[in-house]
């Protein structure tokens, strides 16, 4: 007789606690910094934000990672990630901050060549964005997500991305409110809030460090 598999929720570390944050879903907002929108060939207007997702088990807490398969153009996108301890549908902007448990530094790993091919052929981005270990995230710091402060990423000690959270086109509260109009949010949801300019390729063997002022950094190294 076949047994029913036992599954365990992915979790994130919480600063200063032995408890871990359970991950329900991962949402990502695209092109939320004007300079990044321009480098990707788009107009950084305040049209409604668009969203895509990653599977919950794409979360990894850092460390040494295998280089993803089926890509010759893996890219880094450092982002602030917010974690929710509340939820709801059609949340008002004024009520969105109350849903936030904490925030962390994340890296949205992207198979850029697969994404470009998907765009060209009008296909979904799933395999470009939602692959195994595509969501490295550092420890969560409880409390309100910062609205300003430096956000950066270095590779082997050399700065590749360097921006400021205050340059987001959509604030964290606006992102939460907009997303809740499409799906009902719930405790355990994570939201990647966009990346500044400077996204670029990662080579085998390189070490990445993502940083946001006031939050714990995330560090990953790719195997040769």
C-alpha cells in the first residue's frame, strides 16, 4: 500500500529567535525601481504593478548552492522581502502596514536567457523565475519594513547593484494593497518588492552578498 507523503513547510530564520517563520506563498513585484525599469527597456511609470510568483520551497537561507541547470545566463536581483503575519483581500493602503511581520534581504535569481525566450514566444516565466533555490533570503527582522536606506549587492567583493529603498515606484503598503486585489493574502506570505539597477550575470564559483541598511545580509556562493 502506498503511503501518503509527509510534507513540511519551508521556513525562514528570525533574528534573535529560535522560532522560524513558515512560508506559505512567494509573490514578486516587477520593475519597482525606475532605474531598473529603464535598464530593462521599460517606461518607469506608475501603471498598476504586475506580479509573478515563486514556489514556497524555492526559499533557501544562504550558503553554498549548486549552479542552476539549463541556463547560460543566471542573473542576480537584490530585493527587500516583506513577510506577512496577517492577510485579507482588497486591503486598503492605510491598513497594509499592520499585516507585516518583518523584512529581510532577498535575491531573486533569474534564468535570464529562459525569461527572454519566454517573452519572445509569449510563454509564462515560471521556469525562468521559479526554479529550485531561486529565492535566497536572509534572516527576518521583526517590525516595520524600512522605507529608505541603502540596498546593494556585491560579487566577490565588487559592487554590482547599489540603490536606495526610497526610490521604489510603489511603496510596500501600495504593493500589498495592489496584490490583495488579485489574491487573498494570508499569514506566511512573502513579497519580493523589486530591485534597483545593475542586475547582471553570475558565474560559477562566485560569491554574492546582498545588503540592506538595518537588515541582516544574505550570502550565497555558487559551486564551480
